[in-house]
């Protein structure tokens, strides 16, 4: 069990990796957090463990791997902020088990990704990639063969979430027909139409774009069989997760000219740093657009992400709010002027709240506000009490069976 009493914000240690936008530091300093260490790259596991020895809050992007071993060797770590959409680089279950909420930015870069997908849709339909590659070699391929307008064509969206919906809206403004497939029923925006199966979407789309998370269900969800169901000469875009597409199967479909072109921003294995070499079976194809995982890498997106995730970390540190945490009970909390606030993270077993109230009642501790939420195996209880009983209340909470972490906010 880990027990904490809040202390001077200037002593809270914060580590930011992978060139997180400078406005994240500005937000932290505006909220009186002073001890901030920045590093331009991700850190390998042993170096990360060493860096986290005294760290309370960690900020990362997509390359840093926060494994079970890392988490179990970070005794002071209170929260992780993923300054991106994906959170598969963090062991979420272990983080929850240790009472560490993980926050991300599910909305801030959706427009950036959507714009890239629309741009690639136009470029693929016009066969620009091949003509660009030819021009760089001195070839002059002035021909309308294989070049088409996107107006009137069908865009098939796999995964109709935040990004998929924006892609659909932009595509309709270009005059495209939009269909989408999602495992859940979704309310279509504009004139988009949901189709019942992935096969149905593949069969009727001129361009297929993927916007799904990385799960066991989406691993190689676009393989040889799915590519064979796509229209002859159609195009594939993947700006979601690298494991969603079977790269060898795609290379084969391109070699046979069944797929007219592709654009990929994510890959099963990606270089750890900009000076590492990128290798892929797709590099030999002129009609494939390859980008280095930059779908959300615009100045606007990174600035918005820097503010969004930092605000979440500050709210959790200052008053215990966990809204939008991806692995943790979500609680939205008011301010607590004139009161002390106790945060109690515990295993979600029956009777914990009753024990808290019994012990507080027996010690004459007056609770002025109480908030409880559970998610999976974790329970999160927040209590506002009159200041005179803070120390006694903390002692009582520490001794309750099932306690994972306990922290006192002043």
C-alpha cells in the first residue's frame, strides 16, 4: 500500500518525454508546479525506471513503453498522461491495480488525422504518388490514365468514432458517398450509411480508411482475405494502428495490382527515434504513400494536446478529478474550499464504504461531501471533511482492508 500526504507543489516531480509541446510546461508553471524535467526522446526500460524513482507524474507520447516492470518500480508515480490518442504503450491493468490513473487526449488531434486521410484519399485517386516518384527519377508521366475525381466515389470508413466521423463529414463536402462499418450501432452524421458487415463495406468502397483501436480483435483485421474482397484497383488507408493491416498480404495485393494504391501512417514495427532506419516491404511500391506516424503531428494538434492532457493531470493532482481516465473510475469533483479532501483508492470489494463511514463516525469525523465510483476491480472514494479531523481520518483510511493508495489534499 502507498500512503501520501500532499506537499508543496514545488516538490512535485514531473517528467515529460518525447518533445511534448511547450505549452504543457506553461500550464504546469501557471498552476505552481516547478520541478519539471523534459527529455526529447523516449527512454529504454531501465533508464525509464531510473528516471521514475522520484517522479510523481509522467507525460509521454506514443514511443515510451510503460510496462508492468516500469510501473512496479515507480513507487511515487501517481498518474500518467499520454499526450496522444493511443494508450496501448501503457500497461493499463497494472496501472489501475497500483492506483495510477492514465489520461490521454482522445479529441485534440482528430481534425489533423482527418485532414491527412482526406488529402491521401485525393492523392491516391489521382495516382499522385506514382507520378511524384517518377518525376523524382526524371520520368514525365503526363496522362489521365488511372486518375479520378473523388466526387461521386465511395469512401468506406472502418471504425466510426471521433476521427471516422470527421473524415466522413469532410468527405461528404467533397461530394463522396460515405459508408461505415462499426461493431456498435452508431448514429450516422450527414448522409453517411452504416453497413452490416466489414465484407460489405470492402466490396463497395473505392477507398477504405481504417480508424480502429489496437485490440486482439483488430490484429491483422485487414489480411489477404479482406484485401481480396476489396474492389479491383481500390485504395487502402491506415492511420489507426500498425497491427491492423497484414503488411505482407498488402504487399502481395499491390504486387498483383489488385489494390491500386495505399497510404500508411502506422506500422507494426516503427523506429524508436528519428535517426533509426525505417524498413518495410512497402517501400518498393511507387503507388504507396508512407508517412512516419504523423497523423496527429500538426502544430495545432500538439498545442491542443499539451493543454488537454496537462489540464487533466493538474485537476487530478489538485482536487482528485479523474474524468476521462481510461483505466480508472471517473469522478468529477467540485472545489473544496475550507475543507480537506481525502482520496481513497481501494479494491472494489463489498463493504469498503461502510467501513469508512463506521470508522469516521466512531472518531467523530464530520464528512461534508462524499463521492464514490467503481470501475472493474478498482474503487475510488473521495471525501471532504472538516479540517480538524484530517490526520485522524488519514490514519483510519490507511488501515482499511483493500486500500491501494490514500492521499490527503489540503
